[in-house]
């Protein structure tokens, strides 16, 4: 129960931009992430505010692909499986290309 309470006390989408960047920096370092998916929920403005700035800051600093999924949990019209699948497939391809580039640079 204590761990659940800790998790609910630090919800990254409620942090200011600088703290969000620090939060994601730590995740990227700790887990050697190849990419990040951010969910911009149009029905939750506090969660979605600043995500574009976060995305740009992390991409600039880390050079990893970041996929922004814009959906709305209250309006199913904001979701279309085909385009979302296409974007996810492209995101995976970008991560693979990035990983291959790092591997080639490590060999050189």
C-alpha cells in the first residue's frame, strides 16, 4: 500500500515542465529507452498541457523518437485504429533505425 501511495504522489503528467523532463531523463537513463510514447488525452487538459514542449526537449536532448498519441477518453471519434497503427509501426521503425545507427557508431 505504501508503494501505491508513493506512485500516486508522483504522477509525471502533473509535474511542471522542468520536473517532467527530469522524471523522463531518469527513466531514459535507468531503462536505456529506445523511444517514448506520450498520450495526449484531449479530455484531460492538465495531463496534456506541456506535452509538446516535453516531447521537443527530450528529443533534442536524447535523440530518441517520441510518439505523441492524441486521443480522447470521452469521445471515441478521436480514435481510428488504422492511422494509430500506422503511426505506431512508423515509431517502431524509427526506434529500430536509431538502434542500428547506435550499433554502427559503436563499431566505428
